[in-house]
């Protein structure tokens, strides 16, 4: 039985990287953190300290006056002073989270490069080369450090661009997750107001005693991964009468521990602390790592695979199954189990803006079906786990269904490799890995010395890899499979973001996260590539981390606008791909992917359309998250949209000043490093193909050239789905697992007969 005590963020298990930087390097990086999030004070007769930014009374009062005039429940003067005076290094939790990020979530080669730059900045010679000043960075006053950071963002030296971008993002993310002052004045609740945990299934996980010999387990089917693909497969195979064991490297948290704070969720619910940065730092990938996988932290959006994507997969790639009624039955079956519907949606402000703004501009927009069991679910925190248990993800639907048919479960089990009967790697017979128990308190924190660690070997007739697009290819590579396609053909649905500020008290963390979509730009090339415009998860560190930074005062002011903001994404169905490969030291997935010029052009089209939607709906400020692009600030004297009177017509998006700003946005463009590209969808790294040379698995999910080894997750997508991938993932896994069940019964599938 698992503990229902809220997990605390405490140090990770002891290891060689717990002190990632020397004392001198730490001094320099904290100086950078304090530059991004500085202590700001009024200009007085007393000289400011080197770690304070002093601004003139008139500027200080203007900032305070603007906040008082524009922000609902604006902070009083004492709280405002405390907020501006706070700096990153004053917050112990900030320092702990920063250390964790560098020690455990940063690849060693990146960490060494960071240490090299920090060491140089701490010397006179290195500082002169990198900053133009002989005085080491940490000895410079804040206003000089800010000038240096801004210069780096415009530098022709890519290393300096990347360094500034990553350091500022880390500073913002750690501060937003740990700042007592921001949490006090912003009005953002760490968990939903009036929160009461929903019901949950009482999972029982396999436990093992201390021992030096491997623990041996036998089963019919072992499924590696408890996410959307693995959970559907577990249900179908258990209901077919097979002994099923589902294992996952992550741990289960019941509704009483959800939704987590952003600080806790980064440790317990997401891969790599909540962000995996691509090799060239152009894109940040967000991937779930918890019991239930991505289905635990996704946003309820339940869109079925579209006709033109199915046509491409069937006709262009030779996978005729995707145009059959059988595939449609798979789609409908998984939607029915989760109660997918649009009947009970109550749109929040951001989704209403998207729908109404699209209507006014002649764009097509519609409601997005939700997997909330046919009930209203007005919660914006589900990206940190659904505490109400209303989101019908794997943990509350398919996995309990599997348990009802005697499926077994193991949490905390990292699979290292697939085991084969022969040296030719043809017949899979199980998996091998390491199991780590919870501690005596039922939690997963603290050193490994407080927990049981065992090598476990699972022998099985069928092995299904459902670790997700990032980890499934790594497991196959670690198992010795030589197919060069493994890890390639990676699609990420790259995104550009935009923030819009409104006069209303938006409270963007309330309501369904993604309940509407604009589809007018989804086929910009006539071949199914383009963008959709959607709303996004509005939690501070998941959104404001990527907002432009020019100086500390502006960023702190913009962060207080959060309760008046809506966020929108231009999300591409990418044509061009990247790849996954294991880090040579840690073994974790590394991502080589750069959004192509082709896909970036589509994303920019959607970003411009998003800005128009926000403008026509009366946004007072529009902030694209692209470095060098100034926000569009509406003239306060401007006549409100829709209420124009007198002889002057309402020009709408034809307003000359707005059109000039859009042209400037297009001119600057979203080419890296200016463009900031997050991704929450990963697909295709074990591509399904009609023949062995073009992919990793066949139409039934079996790995080419093997027996008894299957992949059943979004990594098998033939190309990008173009919609949030959950339903497509589940439907394909429904097909794959039902065929495995038939094979285990000795029944030949109708699809195989046709092929």
C-alpha cells in the first residue's frame, strides 16, 4: 500500500554529482540568477549593494502605479516592496532546486561546458573575453550584468546566445516554483481552490525483500510502461485471459497527492525534472514520467486521428489498416471507455477568446472533446495530476480494468534491456532491470541506503515496450538491436507561444486547459502540414519561464500580469524530423532536433493568427515569446473593440499600428535562438512501416526481425499525428494488443490475411 502523505521535495539519492559546481563557479552562477531575478529598490542616498538594482523613485513609483491601476487585487505597498526586493539567492528552496537541476537533470557534457564558462567568468582574463570587462562577473553591479546578458542574447557567438537563454530560463523556472513573494502577491493558488481529492483505485505493487541474487518472475506478457499505450494493452491482454505484468520506472501517486505543486511535480511526475533540452538548445521537451505516463499529466484533449493523416499513412506509407473501419472501431472504443465528449464543456476565458476571436475573423474553431467521463471538469491544474480523479486517464480507467482481470503491477522498475533466447536477438524471452522500493515512510525521496534495490529478471512469452517515444528506442538500442531506424523519424509538434493580457480578471489557471481549437491553418502546404491554434497550460513556471526577459524590473512586472493573461500556442504538424539516442554517460534519452525553416514558417503563420485573435478580442498587451520582439501595447485611449462610436470606423486587425507590429514580428521571425520552441508531444521514433527497411515495427507492432517483441506507444506513429496524440496512441495500442491476444490464442487476424 502506498502512502497518502503529500510528497516533499527533498534531496535525490546521494551520488557523485550532488555538488555539480565548485564554490567559485557557484558564486558566479548565483550572480547570474540574481541578475535575471534581481533585488530591486528605490534610489536612496544610501549606496546600493552590488547585488541590488537601484532605480529612480519616479520609475519605481511608475511601476507601482501601473500595477495598482491594472491588476485586480494588486499588492499593497509593503507586499510590492517585498516582492521587488526579493532576489533568487535569498530563497533556500531556489538554491536547492537549482542544484538539483544542474546535478541530476543536466547532461554531463553540458554541465562541463557550463562549468568552463562559469570558471572563465570568475577570472579577469575570461571576463574580458566574454563580457568586455576585466572585473569578474560576480563583482559587477547588477545593471552592468543585465547589460552583459542582453548583449549575449544579440551576440553572433552561438555559445553566448545559448548560455544566456538557458541561464535565464533556469532562473525564471526555479524562481517561479519557489518564490514566497511571488506566490503571495500573484494570487495563484498552488492547488485548486476548494480542493477535495477524488476516489482512487487501491493499487497493489509487487514488493521484494533485500537480497543479492536477481529476483526471477514469470508471466505471459510483460508490458514496460504504464502510460496510454501500455495501459490499453494491459486491459486487452488481461481480459483475454493472459497473465499480465505492467512495470514502470515511475511511481504511483493517488488523488490525495494530486495535483502537485509545480516544484514537486517536476521531481515526481515529469521526466528529467520537467524539461529535456535538445542538443542545440532550440527546443524544450516536456514528457510525463509517473504511473499512468503522459495520461496522468496531459490536458484531457481527446481528438481522433484526422482523415488526411489516416490517408497519408494508408496510401503513402502502405499501412492500409488506417483507412479501415477496424481502426475507426479502435478509436471509438478507447473514447467510449473514457467517456470522451464535448457535451459538458464549460470554456474558460482563454478558450472563449479563441472561439469568439476565430468567429469574428472568419476562422474555423470548435470545441475539443475531453476524456472526463461525460462530466464537466473545470480544473486548470490537471497538468500536475488530476486530484479529482475525473480525468479518465490510464490510472483511473484502463489499468484498473486490467487489475480486475488479475493483472499485476510493479512501480520503480527501470528496465535496462530486453532478453533474447539467442545471440542473434531474434526471440524475446523477457526483460531485465533494477527495482527500487519506496522508503520506510512510503515515499520515494532520500538516499538509496534507505530503500531496497534489487536486480529483477522477468521471463515472458510476449514483451511489449510501451515506454514512450523518448525511452522505447533507448530500451531497444540497449538490448542490442541494430536496426538503424530505431530512434529516428522523431516528430515533436513544435510550438511558439503568445501571451495576451486583458483588463478582466482572467484567472487563467481555472477551467479546462484545452477545450477549443482553431483549425483554419492545419493544411498550409496542401499535404497536411500546418498548425493548429490552441490554448495552453497556464501555471506560472510552465508558461512564464519562456516569456521574454529584457531586465529584472520588466520581468517582475510582467509576471504580476499573470492573472490577467491567456496563453496560446501555434502547434505544428511537423514535416521534418529528428532522432533519439542514449546519453553515453547517463543512458538517458538525448534529443537531436531543430525545427526546420519549413515548419517554422507554418508556426509563424499560426502565431500571427493568434495575435489577431487576441487583438480582435480586446487584449491590452500581446507578448510573443520570441527574443527581440517587443510586445504590442494597446493605446489606453483607443476606443474599445466592438464599442466604436462617432464617425470613426472600428478598423479591427486592419489598424495600421497593429499591422506594422505584425510586420515587425514577421521580419524578426522565429529562427533560433530568437524562437523559443517547447514540445509536449513526442511521436515516431520506432516508426511503423510496411517493410523492414523503412521502420522499426510492422503493422501489428512487432519489431522487425524478431519474435515476441512489440512496441505499443506513440513511438510507432508513421508520422506526426497533427492532433494531441493520446487517442491515436490508445487506438493503435488497442489494435496491436488485440492482435497479440489473438496470436496467443492461435487466431489469425483478418488484417494479416488481407496483407
